C-alpha cells in the first residue's frame, strides 16, 4: 500500500467518547506530516460536536453506534461514503458491522486496528496509521475543540464563582465495567477538604442516569451541581474552564486532558499503561494485589449488592488531596 496514492481517507471509531478522544493524536499527526490528505471521520453522534470543530477533519459522519447492519440507514450511509471515493479506510473499531460498511462503501484499502494491551490506547491508534503514513510523529498531547459560543457560555456560567475551579466527575457505578466508580462518601470527604483548603468552587459533573444516586454530593460546601444538567458540549466547555479535574477512568477525564486541563485519574480495575491520563495528568492507582485486573466484572462484587470495587474503595481522599496540592501549588495561578 503506497502512501503517495492516498489523498482522501475515512477514519472510523464509533465507540466510547474517551476512545474517540484518544484517536485525536493520530488525526493530527497525519495532517501535520501529510497536509494534502483529506480526512473524514465516522463516529458516534455524541462526539460530532468536537470532531466538526477540528480543523484537521474535513467532514464528519455521525451515527448511532447501535445502527443495524441490514437497515435502510446503513445502505444510505454506504451510498454516501461510496460517493466520496476514499483511497483508504482506517478502521479503528473493526466490528463485523463496520467492516461490512467499508465493503458496501466500495473502499478497497483498509487498515484494521488491533488492540495491544501493552501500549497506551493513543500509541496503539497512532501505530496503526504508521503502517501507511511512515512520516507521522506521535503527538505528545491530545487535542479536541469546542465552539467559541460554548466556551463563552461556560465563562458566563462561572463568572460569579471563586477560583480555583475543581471539577469532580463522579458516577460510573452502574456502568457495564466495574472498578471505575469512586464511592460517593469519599467524594464528599474529598470535596469538602479541597474547598476548605483552597476556598474555591467545586463543580460536580456526571451523567444524567447517575443524577439521583449522586444527590448526596450536594453536601459538598460551595459546590455547583451540573450532573445531568448540561448538553455534552456545554459540559465540556465547563470542564475547559477548570483548574483541576478529578475523575475515575472516563470520557470526561480524557476530554479534560485533551482540553489542556490538569487532571487526576483514579484507577482501580483499569491499567494506566493502557488508559491512564495521556498528558496533563497524574494517575493514582490502587495498591490491591488484584489491581489492575482489566476485567468488566469484579470478583469481589459477585453475588453481592455492593456497588464499589475494593480497588476503588482503597484509594484514600487524603492521597488525592496530596496530589491535588502538587498541581494547584505548582501549576495553577489562583486568582
């Protein structure tokens, strides 16, 4: 497969938001080394807003990740893609459905992603592109874009509050993958200690489905609760204004990293070598012998009504506070 013949490509990643954020290094490395290559992206409709803002991407095809292979939508999409006459598809999520879509779209050349658990996801994605684009250099930072309107709205939302702005991104206790959620009572302890120490504002972030369960977080002093209240772009814009983000392994954590927000990632079951903060962050890992197991289900939660995996429960708020002080003291100008 000769690179010189490749002028127009389609990148496909329809999975989780954090995964799409992790592909940004590949996108920008290709555009920097080969500015004449036109890059299109097929992804989840949830990520459309920041992909469309990206100057390296010429066109975005947003889809519902659960689209069915044999449907009118898929056939119509395949016809649209066929008209683009791509020279190459970089398939970063090689499900049967996505591979079939590439075939129906008449794209003759395809690079297929293979997961390597020994590599960080960003490096893994970048290495796939390297097979055809030998001049690309691995980006040291992730980068996504939000609209100026969303950024201005976020500034206005926060203008009455005092810095530093510390985002606590809670939730994840009901996700399919256990070992990512930090206990609510520990979030409350941490939030109050941060507020007491820095006299700033704690911004609560999380998914709508977790809103009711996370209601006790309102007990954190001087906090603003945006959990489930904002569209995703507005939520990202609020994160972009933060001085510090603290979160378990999640899409918002990686969004913060890509928005150049200093972050602390809390890791229980997930290996930081694979999904840790790629840049602008400190990773805190559990010291339990079984961590990281990288499994969807925790063996200690089986046949119990418990929500939190022992690996996440084991991380102490005082340790997070200690790491937060490093960031706030050395890298944040408190106004």
